[in-house]
């Protein structure tokens, strides 16, 4: 990225401000870990138990318990998604992005475990910025966190990822 930005004056990169002091950070992380736990509790992932083993320990205890009961998963997921929609974007980050005013914010990966980059995506949307998400690897749509917040663009490698983006992430 440094070489690319050094060779093209229209491309810049910077480190975003830390979200460690953002009062909603812990709740946002717990909600997203809970959503991941519920996702991987689905029988679709029975053959891929590594996803379940990776997500369960990070999820809140009550969500791990609810994930055991198929009838509880959908309402628990709906509640967590509603909670996530109610979390305000980080105001400091939104302000910083507004001042930076990029043509487009390119996000490295919003499907990582716990998806902290979703806060950056939400702040960019609140700042009225276009956002772009290049999918990094073959499993980032099927074995990582769901996209709960829609970017302006998603770039995929092939038709399989195109189908996964549509079918798994809406």
C-alpha cells in the first residue's frame, strides 16, 4: 500500500483513529461475536465445526446457551441485529472521515472475527462516503463474519464468491 500510494498521488492511506475509548466498542464486539456464534450453530456448518469452535468462546454466555436451541436462534439473531442497528457510529471516527473526505474508503476486511472494521464502515456511511470492500480470500464470505452493514461496493474474485455474497450476505 505504501508503494502504491507513493507511486500515485491520487491514492493515500492512513491509520484510522483508535476506537478503544469509544463507549460502544465492547457492546458492538459482543453483539458481533454473538451473531457469529448463532451463524455457525446452524446445521449448514455441522461439517465445518472449526467455525463453531472458533466463534463460541468469544460469544456472550447467554448467546452460547441460546445457540444450542434451534428455535431460539432466529429470535436471538433478530434481537442482536436490532441491537447492532441501535449502536451509533463512532462520532470521532465519523468526524475524522468527514474531514479527510476521501473519494472512497477501501476497507481491508469487514468479515474478520468480531468485524471491528464494521465500525469504520458505519462511520463512513454516516459521513456520506462511498465504501468499497475487496474480498481478500476464498473463505472470507463463507467462513467469516456476515456483512451486517452494506458497503457501496463489494469486489469478489469469482462467480462462487459472487453467489456467496448474494446468498449468504444478502
